[in-house]
């Protein structure tokens, strides 16, 4: 089934980590981030927790490339405050300790955005069809 074009995309932390952990390799994930940053027709969205995760991992994998990608992502990312009703709607699909993942899913639900992640914690909500979740491979094929 073809993937829908999205007006808004939330890039989970594992997408950034994959792109910056070895920037000299310029992986498909790295190229995906660059392409998404160049596209004016896509909104990059997130929340404060996601922004903090990005900052933390940019410190774990420091490089000029990581710094540039992080700066561009944070500049383009629309940071939203998630309403409680969306957090509640996503709660049944996550373990109690997966607070950040539930918040990311709720952000997508509130905004109608696609979540790009290779994290298995999103598999239940993906199967339920509550939000569109795409793997990095699927996102690379789409964008």
C-alpha cells in the first residue's frame, strides 16, 4: 500500500541518532533528514521532550554535522503543547514507563502527523491505526 503524503512529520529520536552517530557515512537516514529539511511542503513537528532528547543525543554524538542537523531541525520544528485528551487516547498503547513515546504519539494524534521511527514501542499504536507510523526505510522510500 502506498504511503500517504504528510503535511506534518515527527522524527523520533532514533532517526536523529542514526543520522549523527557516524556522520561521515552519510547513511540513508542522514540523507532523509537533509531531504526533509529542504522540503517546504512538510512541517516538522515535535514537543519539548523531543527537543530535549535531540539536544541530549547531539551531546552524546558530537560533531559539526550533528550540530548543524540539530540546529536545522530545531529551527524548523514546530513545538506544540499536547492536550491531555490526546495523551489519554494514546495511553492504552504504551507501557507506563514509556512516557516520552506516548507523548510523541499524542503529538502526532493531535496534529494529524506521521511518526517516523524504528522504535518497537510504537508497534501497537501503528497496528491499531490510531496514528500513521512509518519506519525509516518506509520514510526513505516516500520522501
